[in-house]
């Protein structure tokens, strides 16, 4: 667990584990990911510095997480001109808007 990987998905088989979290992070989020992995059923970590998958708003719409955590400071985001913070304010509405589908249809 941890490391600067573009995409990691962890499944926790513990019956007490609940929910799905997507954690968008830099390297400073590695420690938090180990704690989350112990508690949630599915943890997806994205290090956008190394991520080459689909647009994050599409990934959120596809996975339907219970929570999206964007763990960044302003310095780590300066180099990413495509980051759209509106997608994280209201995931359902903004994902629908960004993906071109009505809210609730995703």
C-alpha cells in the first residue's frame, strides 16, 4: 500500500468494512491510504501525477463512490491545468453536467 502509483484499487474482505472511497492524492496521501484501506470495502487511490486512466469525473461516475477525498495543497495543483474543482462540489450534478447525462442517470 502506498507509493506514487497512478491508480490503485484495494478490496478489504473484512465483513465490517463498508463503502467505497476514491482518494485523489499526492505522495503525502500515502499514509492516509493505509488507514482507509483497513476500514473501507473498496479504496481507489489516484495519484494524478502518474495517472493515465479516464477523466476523473468519468471514473467517479462509473464507480459511484460513497466519498471522494481530494487531498491536495495549492502547490501540487499548479502544474495541472485540467483539474476542475467543480466536479468535487456536487459529484452527482457536476458529473452529469461534465459527462453530458442527466443527474441520477449515471
